[in-house]
């Protein structure tokens, strides 16, 4: 084996535990590692660290915990807060993969002589004539390739996703076969550093943001129709909390934090024919000026929809949709595919 040493990133859950088993069965010399990211979280908290340590003890591999709390706060949490203040809806999981986890863990592996990094993500890798390609996970219900769009293309040959060709039932069955207590452990959900799922409370308690900034609620023509308690309480596509009296349901169409306005309208006004992306990252050779037929996911749980991708200079792009798309949300990631292959994507900034 050319690269016998590998780092295995352990979250304390069943997916990364089984990834460790598979890597060990393939003959890799492993070191287990967990990143301590946040004092109270749904992922990598003290119980998760205990579970990861137990997995390593059972597999007889060394284990270490790395303190990345300050980097996580700066590169993920503070940006999360700033995005909400700017009227966008952030995606911290993809940003964590982009700016923290993979680069940092590969560097940690180099210190130990390990050139490879394995994780429990549901994604796959394949060799093509143009180099390594990142593919969807085989289990559509668990596919996590969406969150990996922003990692560097040059890192792909050094990554391993051992469970990417499995479904969840197969993963749990393997964990049970090896007698791992995490076999029945629940998956973590939502944003890891917002343990109760209430992002509004987090913005208020952690960042000290004033959530009660009353402003105007207007329709798409700018006509005043009421008032709101603060733009931070709303996201694009939201229906609840908008008041009644219009004769038909209202939805949030856009947020204007500069003028402290919430723009609302009928559901048919939520649909958009185009979106502008910035800070794009491509995992294959794409150049400004090119256009490509793709399918695109506009949020993790959405279906991949057809679109035409136009590449622009300065890591920008434009997506045009043959069929208008509902609630295209600034701040979210638009992730592009051709078949099973993930091409990359960018962050939604504006819509038409």
C-alpha cells in the first residue's frame, strides 16, 4: 500500500466509527482524531468525545482531541451571525468544511506522517482521465456531497469516504457486528452549535443582537401593509408570523436589513428564474465564459433541478432555471452536478 498511514476524523457517531473499521480492514495504520469546536453542541461534545475514544480503544488505534474552538468561532460562528445581520440565511456546515475541517485535519495528519484523511461522510470518490472526481453518496437519503462542494479540488486525492457506497442500515449493521455501542446512536441534526435548534435565541444570547427592532413590512411594490418585530426573525420563504388580514397567505420574499424592511407577497412571487453566485469553487476544470447544463441543489434537502450554469470571472457564476424555482435564498449554497458527479458551486447572493 502506497499510503499506509491515515487520519480518521471521528465525530462520536456511527458513520465515522464504521469508516474507521473499513479503513482498518483495508490495511491502513490509523490515528483517530476529534475536533473540539464549541462548548455546547450537537456534534463533538464531551459525550461524543467519550464515544470516539471508546471506538479507538476497541479498534486499538491511537486517539487525540484537537482544540479548534477559536478557529471555529472566527471562521464559522461569527460569519453565521454576520450573514443573518446582512439579511441572508447562512449554511455553516458547508462553510466549516470549506474553511476549517479538511485543511486543518490534513495538516494535522502531515505532522503524524499520515498523508490521507478519512471521514464518515456519505460521498464517493472516483478516478477519471482528468483526475479525482467527487460523487454523490449511494444512499440518496443520506448523501452529503452538498456540504462538500467548497473543499479544494487538490485535496480530493488525499481523501477517503469509506461509507459513501453504503446505506445507513448497512452502516449500523456493521457497527453492531463489531460490537460498537454507537451502532444505535441517533444522528446529529440541525446546526451543531445551536443545540436547541433556536437560532434566534442563539443570535440574542451569544452575539447580543437586539432582536426587537421594529420596522416596516411592505409588499413587492413597496406599499406598507404592517410592521414586523425585527428582520432577524425572518427568512426567505417563511409564512408563519406575518400576520393576517390579506385574504391570502403571505410569504417572506426578501429582507432589507439596511432599511429594516421585510418584503412579503403571495406564493407565486417566491419563484425566481435566475440566481447570482459568488465565492464559487469548482472541483473540475471550468473556465469563465463557459456555459454548462447542470442540475443544482439550492438547499440540502431540495431536489436537484435543471439549470444552465454560466461561469463568470472572479469566482462568480450565474444560474438560469428553465422552470422558476421557489424561495431561492441568499446565503445558501447552490451546488451543481452533472449526473452523479459534483462539479462544485457557490454562495447565492442575488436572485431574479
